[in-house]
C-alpha cells in the first residue's frame, strides 16, 4: 500500500513537472500576442496581476494549513532579513522577466531559449564562486562548451545574445539568493511581487494617465491577455512547487530542458526566426555541454544511491 502511494505521488509529481516545463516552453506564443505592448508595461502587468492572484490563493492555502499555516507566515515576514532576501530576489526576477518579454516580443525567442539552456551551467559557476563548491572536470568541460557556443553565436550569429545572458545570469543569481530564503516557492513569489507591486502600480498609473497605457488604449483581447499574464505566471509555478515535493532532483534536472527546447521550436518553427550557421554551431556547442552536464549528474545520482544503500 505504501509503495502504491509512493508511486502515485511520483506519477502526480512527474505529470506536474512536465506540465510546468511545457507551459514555460510555450510562453513565447502567449507573449507574442502582446508584442504591440511595450515590454516594461508587460512586465508591470505581469507583476500586478500575479500579486493580486496570489493575494487570493496564498491566504486560502494558509487557512487550510498548507505551507506551515499563518503562524509560520507571520513569523517569517516580520524578519528584516527575510525582506532583504526577497527584495534582492525580486530585483533579479524583474530583470529576468523583462529580458524574456523583450526577447519574445522582438523576434529573439532563440535568445530566450539559449538563456534557459545555459542557466543551469551558470548556477554551477555561482556555486563555485560564492558557496565554495568544487567542480569535477566534466562540469568544467560542460561550462567551456557553453561559453564557446555563446562566443560562436556572438561572432557568427549577428552580435552578442544579450537577452540570453541577462536571463541566465539574473535567474542564476535569483536561485543563489533563494538558497537563503525560508518560504515555500509560491509564498516567496508573492513576497517578491509585493516588493515590486507599489512602484509597478505607480508606473502603470502614470502610463495610463498619459494615454499610452495598454490597458486603457488596447482592445478587450489585449486587456484579457494582460490580466491572463498573472494566470500563466502562477499556474506553472504551482505545478512546479507540487513537482519538487514528489520528483527526485535528478529527474527535475533533466526535465528543466523541456522548456528551452520547446522555446527553441517556437522561435525557429512557429515564429520563423532565422536559424543560420552561427546559431546551429553555437547551439551545437551548448548542447554538447548540456549532455556532458547531464551525464555527470546521472553518475553522481547513481553514486549517491549506492552510498545510501551501503549505509542503510
């Protein structure tokens, strides 16, 4: 019975993980429908509507005893250190969202895909620089391949893929900062949007008052998509939060590449972005690095299981 319950939890977690990464992979198709809206306004609406939707969802979950309940919530948010951590995290996620939205609304979806491909490798680098972690030679080789890939795309692909670098670096720093965070993922993103919501609301009010706002000057379809930006932000995050509690970290490490692969297809096939020689060679180097990275991850996982069996 316990085995059946564990298998059921694993299946649910796996479905949630695949669904979350699939939704993230299809994100560009959603935001491209809003490419007539300024990228900063899009991020502003994403922050605003995400905050408001979480302001309904989080209290409901806390009242049901989820995420530690209200006592844990109040104890955590009265900490100055907590707000400092989430303020820095909010800054990083805002940069990440802005770079992503700019990329997908300016025919640079392939850059967005590249950013999420190289992000795990940057995570490893930050672990070396700030956490004193040591890398195996395979991990150094993987990072080297990714760096060569970016260099090739810069030289042969028409310039530095800065949206990819901005996305990958901001999200890597975001992940590093969140290691110091103590709240569950959904509650954390609520605090991050809470940090951003007042300046965001002031900015959107100013833009709307000037007559240049997308909400006041756009069609009903545009307004619905802007509000829906909160939904498409929160749903995959919720699915991901469920998955991380049920799926082994090694499996999550592989599944994280579903998103950028779908984004690559969205850019090259659906959006028809040029995928010339420079991109092909550059992505080839990046993919080689990722394969080496995943092989090492798999070997480490098998080794850890062996040690666990010997000590049990």
